[in-house]
């Protein structure tokens, strides 16, 4: 069952309850290229004891176009950090695993965007940083490949221009020689006809 969709102010911290087997989603309007960070955890109902196995969540953060930015499966806490590539409502959904009898889970959630998020970059896990580094390396390789492809296409264009220039030059030379040959053939035909008529005493 889809829970209440909430709108949060930039830099707001909240605490809410979620029954097992249910879902609750929270949305945040984020501008393009704005940094956003989030941190969530389940409140331990019995302080001083380990968190019960029944207190687990599946957490997913998606963009306005449905792209996944974070996924925590069967977790009791987690963090996320990213720079928004798209502008619009980003949604964080919490799914509580179903139990019988139902279990009520209390969740603390901090979600900060823009200026409020800049001091929160330390919440990003090492794995997330490594993922970001990998994505940056992929982007760098892509840009490098495009750059090399542009140089290759430029070289090919220069080769084609040189080939066209050489072809035009050869065609001009061939046309000139063809014209000379045609004039020579025409001259020989006139000379032959004149000689023929003189021999027949027609001229």
C-alpha cells in the first residue's frame, strides 16, 4: 500500500512511523545540478538491545524520470548523496517488510538539498564515493572517446578534401587532353576530306 506523499523543506529532518507491509514516500523538489544528501535509520524500540530482525527496510530514491539514485535492500540505516541531473520531484520510498502480527517501525530521516547539503558531504559512504569516482571515470573515458572521434573525423574530412582537390585537378587535366585529342581528330578528318576531294578533283 502506498503511503502518504510528503513535501519536505530544504534541510528538514523528520521522524515518522511505518507499519510492516506498507510503503511511505517522501518527495523533494530539487533543481538541476543541485547537491542533495540523505540519511535514514530505524529507531531502536529497545535501547541497549540489538535491533530486532523484524525492523528492516527497503529504501529507493528515484528521479522525476524514474532513474534510480539509491537502493538499500533489507537495511536498518543508510545514506545517499548525489548531484541532481534532472530538475523536479525526487522521491524516497520506504518499504517495511511484512510481518504477522504487524510491526510498527519508527524511522528518522534527514534530507538536505542545495546549500544545506554542502556541509553534509561527509555522510556519503566510501562505497558511494567509489561509485561516483567510477561514474566520473566512465564519463572521462566517454569524453576522451568523443574527442578522439572528432579528431578522426576531422582527419577524414581533410583527406576527403584533399582527394576531391586531386580528383578535380585530374579531371581538369583529362578534360584538357580530351579536348586536344578531339581537336586533333577533327583536324585530321578535315585534312583527310580535303585530300580525298582534291584527289577526286571535286575541289
